[in-house]
């Protein structure tokens, strides 16, 4: 048996599954694509998460597009976090071009064009289905992260959330939490100190300034109601295709904490709300997180532990998470260990640090008798990648350099007119266009303050009334003393009114 025959047998046996599977492309050996060695991934394993990595310009975007198309074709909805704005073309059919048909002939996979059902989501000013979340849904840890608070300031945020929970005050939008901060440093300071301990006004002042900064960046459009319902991510169209939900983030690239923290909040919401599904034949939802390193940058130990826990447990809800980044080293080892599918596009070695990173990357992949992993990582062409997946028993498949299939949909972005057409037809755009403002912490605290002031005023009136009754009954005895007191006080009264007059004239 020749080396090529041995390799084809090796790949064919490793990538044969009992259930349904997605064909990713054809295996490559010695630079030659082999038409009889297809590289696949079993639908049953797609909730085991994955990694798509590689240098800029190596084909990661098209790989995500291919995976999304295949998932949609099997009736599996997709959520795609689109930071660079590259994915919207998936809503329109692609074109039969010579370089595409030539590629598919080499890997022996039929090529045809198709479009897919798309919803365009937004958390900013862009047109689309508006995704909102409440402050309460974010929770103290994520809200502290989005504000970039230190440990002391984060502790105060935790106290604020606890106080609102204890008093059944919903924190819905930024005006709610600003009102609570003002309250605990002024009217409610004594109440807070008695129940939760002292809080520095300097700390609350810093937090308030950071909230105002966040507000000026447009976050007031994001925080509030109605909150996005995760069930709306899991729709199937009339042809049985899963919706591809594209969260467009191109206009907030300079605010990475906002969208990365939102993504973590959404993952937590999906995990909390979706029921246990067990071992399914295919996932309920697949999520692609582009520029995944932004989620882990500057994350606290507590937050990293929460992310790792969600990644471990969310697969039992039928949800697969796929991280897209340039280098696998961007992903914490605890999370990386949970990723079953790995698609590694080419890496570039310009410096000693690059070569070291490539060596570390190679160590994350199964050993192969057919490849020198660290060498092939730098020689892969555009649209080629090293692939390993899990088989149905949870065992990694053989490492395969793969010529990936081309997308069936458009490999370019939509025009503004096409985007408008999708939004005009969308039922979700209409559903989430209305901004709700129900009673929450802001209104509740205003009522509380008003009631305190009213009760205080009534008490003062009663006290003044009793005082006047006492004075009337004793008038004759104090006339002489009163004359003296009036004369003495006249200078002070004139002085006080003089100050007030100056103030009003200003």
C-alpha cells in the first residue's frame, strides 16, 4: 500500500460517522488535494464547541460562512457575532465562478449556489433587530467589567445590586442605577450604612462618572426593555432552514468591552433559560464569537471561572460555541480544553515569538505520522486548514490538512438597500422597536423620597402647631422679653435677606 493509499484509508476511517455529518472539504497530502478523502464533522458532536484560528487573510471568515450554511441547511439556527461586517452576504446566492468550481472538482464535492434566512441584529445605532438587556440581567460582575472598575468599586456595585434585590427594585436602564447611586450617597446614606456598611462617596462618584461615560458612548440605547428573548434566536424558516442571526458590530469596534461583555451576558442568559437537552442528534443553536480574545482580555479571575463553567455546562443545553481568533493562545487553557472541533488556518512566522507561538499551537493538535504540524502551519494556502474534530465517541479524529469547500452564498457584503429590504420584512424588527419604561428603581426611589419628605413636613407642622399653642398661652409673661429678642434679631434677618437678594440678582 502506497503512502497516499495509507493516508486515504487513515482519513476515511477516522471521518466516518454513523449519524448525519457536514462535509468540510477534502484532505491534502504533500500539497495535493485528495478527492476520496473527505473531512467531515458529525452533527451529534457540534455542541462540543470549537476553535477557528489563523492569521488575517487566511480564510477564517469563509470557513465560518461555510459552517453556518451547512448548519442552516440541517435546520440548526446560528448566532454570528460579526465585528468586521463580513457575513451579511450569506443572505444572497453566490456565483458559479471558475476558481470555485475548480476547487470543488479537486475535492469531489458538488457545488451549487444558495441563499439562507437571515436576521440582522444590533446593539447600537445600526438598523436591525434591536437587542436590549436590563442592568439586572447583566449582574454585578459583568456590569463592573463593562465599567472597568477596580475591586473596591466592584464591591460597591455588588452592594447596589443586593440592595435593589432586597427591596424588589428592578434595575432596568442606566437612569435606574444612577438614581440608586445618588440615593445611597444622599437621602439613603444612613439606611445603607445600617444594613450594608459604609460606602465612600469618592467611590460612588467615580462609578457615576464611568456610567455617564458609558452613556455618552451610546449604551443608553442598549440597556432597557424590552429584553431580547433568546427563543427568537432559534427559528426555522418555511423551507426548514435555520435562521442565521448576524449581530452587526461594525460601528462599535472601538468599544470592545461593550459588545464582549454583552456576549457574555447573552451566553449566561441562554444557559439559564434553556432546558437540559442531554445528548442530542444535533445542536439546538450554534454561536460563533469572532475576535474571541476580546472576551478574555482583562477578565478577572472570577469572570474567567464563570466563562469556563458556562462553556463546560452549556453543551448539555444543546448549544455549541465556536471561538474565532488569530492564535489559539488567545483562549485560556481551561476553555481551550473544552473545544472539540479545531480548524487551524495558516500562521505567519515573522519573529522568534511567532515561531514560539507556532510551536505551542502545534502542541495542541493530535500527533500525525503524515504531517510535521509546526511546518505545515506556515505553508497552508488561503482556504486551507488543519482540521481535527471529535468522533461520535468523543475521540479526536486524525489530523487532516484540508482544502475547505467554498460558500454557497455571496462572498461579499450586502448593499444598504439589501439590508433595508431584510429589515423591512423582519417581524423581529417590529417586535423590538418599541422601548418600554415600566416602574423600576428610578420611579420607586423618587416615590420613596417624596413620601419621606411629605411625612417629614407633616411632623414639622405638628411640632410647630404645638409650639404656637404654648406661646399663645404664655403671651403676657413674655412680652417684654420678645421685644428685646425682635430688636436683637433684626440685624440677622436683614443680613440673611440681603444675601438672598444678591443671590437672586445673580
